[in-house]
C-alpha cells in the first residue's frame, strides 16, 4: 500500500497541475468572452400549471466557446465565482434579461423573467443600484423581474444583503429560493428572509411518478408554501405524468424540457 501511495502521488501531480492550468485558461478565456460578447443568455419557458400558458422565462447563461461549442454554466461558473468575474457576468445577464423581457413586452408578450444570482453578486456594495439601473435602462416594470437565490446564499447572508433584497422587494421584484430543499440550511430562515417563490428542485421531480418519498417531499413543500403564501415553481418537468401530479399537488408554475428547453432570445417566434 505504501508504494501505491507513492505511485498515486506521481500519478496525480501532473493531473492537478493540468487542472490548475485548465482553470487559469478558462478564466482568461472567460474575460475575453465577456468582452467579445460570446456569453449569451438563453431562456426557458415557465407555464401556468392550470392554463399551460407561458407566463415567464428563466434566464440561463451560455458560453459560445470558439473551440468547445456551446457551454453550460456547470463547466465554468465555479471558475467565474472564484475569480470574481461572476460579478461582471451576473450584471451582464441581469441587464440582458431585463432588456429582452422589455422587448417581449413591446411585442405584446409581457413575460416575467427570472435571473439567477451568485453569492458574490449579492455581496457587492452597489447590488441594489445595479438592479435598479437594469430596470430603468430597460424600462422593465419591477413586477416582471424575479431574482433567484439559493439556500447557500440565504445561509451566508449579511444584514446588508437582506436589506438590499427587502428594498428590491418593496419595488415589486419577487425573490425566489432556487433548488428549494437541497441546501444544508434549516427552514428557520423563512421566518425573516424575504421570499415570494419556492422552486422545487428537479431531483424531487425526476422520479415523482414512481416515488412516494418524492411525492411526500413535494406535498410538504406545498404545505409550507400555502401557509407562508409563497408561489411554487417546479423545475425539471419532463413528462405529462409529472406535470399532472405537480398540478394536482397544487404547484403554480411548471418548468422543464416537457414545455421547452432553454433557447436563445431569437428562437421565441413572437419576438419577430
Ligand atoms: P438552475 O438555476 O437550477 O437551472 C436549471 C437547470 O436545469 C438549467 O441548467 C436547465 O437547463 C436545466 N433544466 C431545465 N429543465 C430541465 C429538465 O426538464 N430536465 C433536466 N435534466 N434539466 C433541466 P443550466 O442552464 O445548465 O444551468 C445550470 C446552473 O447554472 C443553473 O441551475 C444555475 O445554478 C447556474 N446558472 C445558470 N445561469 C446562471 C447565471 O446567469 N448566473 C448564475 N450565478 N448562475 C447561473
Ligand atoms: Ca435557477
Ligand atoms: Ca433550480
Ligand atoms: Ca437545480
């Protein structure tokens, strides 16, 4: 076992170095991407569970990489966060999403748009001003913007992040808890954190039709939501059966491949 250890060491060192170089390369490429506008915002529909009408979209970041093709955030968001680039990227997503949503409204389709926030973004001193600026320049009404935060953010919140979110909420912006129930936080934050929407993570939706456990979790979430007067969005809806169960359980909005994958702004025909 001792010699194995030594071998492992020799084996892993070059790989670790390669990974580090990889990260440095990704960071450098990301900076260029931000400047050259090869970061794009895609939109995924959210439908009303009863009418099945598309009422809103979630803004999801994509990177049109010159060699690697279209990249999902999973492959670069960690680097963006660790390097601090996420602040700039996040502000770009926010401005683009507000701008695009305002254009849909002009075309006669007043959709709401949900934007994902990273912890660093929320901590930046001018976060409140950034959001107000995005609304003002795009002329998107505050009531059509939703900000998605994870329980991770909630757990590490400071008095100033809560104050910022409260102030934004007072303008009419909605606050959603993303991936609800998957974080390591206790539910007690719901008592004083400003919340309007719970998003049920797709891991609870995946096997909903076969799993009594998942059904129980969704029921519990619905009960909390009803009492607290939150709206509930289920994500990762891939089948009619899942949609039926979620609607029966009282989910307000549905999102997932069953209704549409994330697509570029131009793919939504009503923008023409
Ligand atoms: P998320 O916020 O939980 O977003 C939902 C993810 O699930 C998206 O992945 C979406 O494409 C995917 N998805 C939607 N419907 C289905 C479905 O029916 N089945 C399956 N299997 N997947 C579905 P995506 O776009 O790759 O984004 C991954 C994560 O990256 C997001 O998870 C979010 O945490 C983060 N992210 C995306 N855009 C941004 C952004 O602008 N800023 C920040 N800070 N994070 C972002
Ligand atoms: Ca999200
Ligand atoms: Ca989510
Ligand atoms: Ca998720």
